[in-house]
C-alpha cells in the first residue's frame, strides 16, 4: 500500500484513506499518516462549557442539583469515541472514575446499528394516511404508518428490512432519513395515499404545507367530560367532532350528571356507549381529523318529539380550531348564528388546553449483539448485568429505556442526545453513542477487559483521540483501579 494511504478498520467498509482525506462516513480521516476520529470526544463538562444542551445521567436515588454532572465528576460519552465493529477488540474507551468513593467504569463506543430505526410521534389530529401504508423519502420506502396514539399519529421508520432487504438505494435513503431524524434535521416524508409531511424532532410538524399548532385537548368524549360544566346552562347541546370518538353532551354521562335535557339529536356513525360515537365520517384533514368541512353533515334531522324551536347547538372540534353555533328554526332545522360571547369563552378554553404540537423522535437500536464483545469476553453477562440494573446504559449521556426480554434493545429521545451525536457508515447502518457504566468490581466479575481500563484524566489530557481510535482504545499505560475525575 502506498505510504500516504491508510486503511480504516472501524467498520466493514474498510476504506482506504489518502493523507488529508476522510473516509466514506466522514467520521475518520488520515491525519499525517494517522487514523483519527474527526469529531472531538465529547465529555459532558466540555459540552456544558460550550452551552450545549445537557441531560441528567445519575440515578433517581441520588440528589440532583440541576447540573448534569454530580459535583466535580465529568461523564465521558461515546460521541466521538470511535467504533469497533464488528467488535473483535475492546471498546475504544474503558474509563475509570470514582463516584462517591466507588470505583466505577464507563465503557464507551460508537455502536454501529444495522438493526435500528426511529419511532416518530406526530402531534396532530389530521389523518396522515392509513395504518400500515408505506412512508417514503425521496420516493423510497423507509417505513410505515403504525398504530395511532392519543392525539398523535405514529410512524415507524427504518429497521433492518429497509436498511438491508431492499435495493441499495432504499438502504441508503433509509439510512440518510434515520440520520437526519436522529440529528434533529427536518425530514420530508410522503405517505402512500396520505399526506406529505415535514418532521423535525422537537419542532411542530408540517402537514401538507400547514404548520400544525395544537395537539387536541382529548377525544370528543373526553372534551365533553372536561368542559360540560362550562357549557351547562349556556347551550342546550354540544357535539365535539372527532374522527375516533365524537361526543354528545346531552347523552354523555357528564351531561346526565348535570341534568342536561334530551335534545333529540341524531348522529350518523356507530354508537358505542351513550354520548360516544365512532365513525361519524371518513378520516381526513377537516374537523377533528375527519374529512368533513360542514359539521351538519354528521347529523340527521332532530327527533321532533324531543327537539324544540330555538334549541341552541354548539359544534366544535377537538382543538377548538373549528366551531359553529346553530339555533333550530320552527321546522327544527339548524340555522347558523354568530357564536355568543358566553360560548366563545369555552371554545377559547379548549384551544388554551391544547398543548403545542410537536414531532418527537425516539431512536431504537439493538445493542445485544457483537457490540457486547467490546465490553466483555462473555457477552451474555453484560446482557444480564443490564437486565439486573447493575449496568446503566446511556446514549450520549441521555437516559435510555431498555426493553424487557432478550437482548439490549433500547430507546432514547434524540433531543436529549447532544447535537449531531449520531453518524452513519455506508454499509448502510447508523452509528449511535452508547455507554455502559458499572462498578469496577462488577466489571471484573462479568469478564470485562480490565487490562484496558484507563483513567478519565488520560482522556482529557489527550487532545486528539486518533491514536486511541486506531488502537481500539488501548491505553499504553498500565491500568489504574480508579481515578477521581477532574473538573
Ligand atoms: S466508512 Fe467510516 S468507519 Fe467505515 S471504514 Fe470508512 S472511514 Fe472507517
């Protein structure tokens, strides 16, 4: 090999990198003949000094003073640590420190996740597309619409099938989409037979060009329960239009308790329980996530034996964005009137109770594979240690939820991970920081690479971690049992 070229072995792509150039993922470079990880190793104290958003990492049993690190302790994240993949050598950094007099080890690596994806929660009532329909980016299938949640539509993006099971382009676009979602960039998606949306973690979603402002106050039935008292005496009937559960005040338990008189209103759709109706219309981008623009289209003529002329009817959507007020004429037909001031207040109250609509992105990855070999000689012991909570798992310092059952399948809110904490390799797969923190004695007991433990001070003193990346994080100096981390 020519002298000015080195080979990166941090992932299976095995790039040849010329002097002064970077590899395919832009994470590694040839700096004066040395393989270096180009992003700085992120230690949370450093992030703090730069004003980057920080997260708590200590357990709930500890007092938290509002700072991200306790006392003078720094926490070494895996961001910028480098990779060992597949993990045929110890993790890039196995760092010792002392916490409350206990010798502790944090094993950090930038894991390469072929099995990963994101779950996207989009706070909107608007129908984005039928469940199970494909979600596309740049025309490529990258995920699907999954089960809707309370006031939110859900997408499941990525996963090994899209990354590896389709065409090369599908895998590449899926990887790019996941990376942008995780690094909190705006991502444009199109849903088959549905909407075009732009999602950006922590920002309002944009649905068909319209920026979503409010997450609904609740379903139609819940809205009746919440506001029945405010309507009582000011109006005779209220219908809260919702694609899922439309509520009707006079029939609803909340109305019954207040003694609201029967009105003879007749709702189209399927009656579930008194005052709660399903399927009053088709899903859409109209009132309450239905396809209607005229609310009267969901009611049939009033029952003449129960209704009366001048009956006052309020129809409102679950966000309070759409509303209409009617009074029945002598033939019991609803005639639209201006909303009385007394009711305008209650409609405003619905809007006030809606939370700001956001897009939320959770990264989900499986760390129960070869990545464990970078931590211990006996991988299953790490899995058990995580399950028994002897080992704490974090992602760029952010707390994660580890799924019960086999493996180490975790989820993390990407807005808690320091910015640009995620990367990729062209295999294609996502690179995500992962840290395992445990007591030194537990680390030894699970067959950890104790001969590779290095003090945190050696990491902070070494401005460039290129040597470590090349050497798989092996410290040249003999290991010390622990060291108090510096400020
Ligand atoms: S893609 Fe990145 S990590 Fe993989 S071999 Fe190339 S430079 Fe190294």
